[in-house]
C-alpha cells in the first residue's frame, strides 16, 4: 500500500470517489490475476482501468501489446511518465462504454478486425461492471477470455447455477464459462472499499450458445420472468408479456418446463428451449 500512496503523492493525486477508484495493492492478488490471464509473448491485452499502472507494467512485460483504457486524465499522466519505457503499451484516455474498443485494438495491433484475437484484464469500476461485461461480450469481435476484478456479490451471481440463477448470470453464461478464481478482501485495496471483491475469469465461447435472434428472445423472456422472480413462471410471463395464462403455460409445457417453476431455477438450456417455443 505504501508504494501506491507514494506514487499518488508524487503526482499530488487523490483517488476519486466519484469514479469509484480503489487501487489494488496486494501483490499476491496481482500474481493471481497474472496467472489467471495466462499471457504469452504473442498476446494482445485490453486493460480497463489501469489506474497508476502497477499491474499494467506486468502485463506489458508478459504480452506483445497492451492497450490500456483509462478515463481519469490524472492517471493517464502518471502512466505516461511512469511507463514511458514500455514500447508495447498504448494508452487511451476514454470511457470504455463509449469508445470503439475493437477498432482501437485492431489499429494498435496493425491487424484487420477479422483477424483480431485479444484478452481482457480489468479492474472495473463497480458501478459499470454489468454494462462493461455485456458490451465486451456483445462486441463484434469478442475477447478470448476476460480476467476481471469485480464486487464479490456480482461474481457470485455471475457463476450461479440453477436454483440461484439471475438475469446477469444468464447474460454472461450465454457467451462464456465464468469461474470465480479468488475472493479478495477490502484490505487489498487503497483506498479501502466498502465491499469484498473477487477475481473472475470468463472463458468466452467461440460462438454464443444462441444466435442473435434467439438471444433477443431469451433476454426478453428472462426480463419478464425475473421482473417478478418470486412468482411462478407462468404467472410472471403472463403478467409481463401481456399473455393469457393458458398461453404461457402451453409455451412452458412445450419447452418441457413445469409452469410452477421460478426463473432462478431454470438452466441455460431451459431458456433456449423456451426461446425456441416463442419463435
């Protein structure tokens, strides 16, 4: 923690509460992230939220190219000075939710977008976690895998199995296989956040488990069902889709789903069959 404090003090920078800045200081957690990323000298890495760059330096040592996207101009200034010797590092100041990540990566790597292969390592601000993950998984070129620092509660929701499923779990598991790599206490950060965190890895499928039309139906059905997650499926679908209950029960039965089940109990394949029934 001392080194982070000294680095920020050197540039007269205080962490921004408005941007939700908490910087990882625990070297053993950084080791875990690097191990989970499994980088080689041929890899391209998108780092989101590098902050003052403690992990960025290690990524640049391990990979062929690192593109680091940072919203805070003060942190970009620190990175430009502290990592000036990293010739394989491209710094981008911007909001990852608003920039063309794939285009920037392809340009930096001097590759056609269709040939682009990359990995993501990110310490995501917790208030944009779901949006950022969804955007990365729906990009026109998806990463091969992602290693993310997220809030522990969010990580547990993403890796949930039938019985504890959520709309977030469904939206990630359609695109890849998530794994909770390590729980991380609040003491591993400066300043200390109010919640525990986790290192999450998502191995992205070569193709999503459903095509674009089927995914749209799955998400529409799931939003309707999870909108009243305590109700039985036939009741929540009927209420939120404007269907007669008999029709909702028929579609569920056609899909091999007991109409009395609740949405958190359904597996991915259940949702895929239900989407097919509504096609």
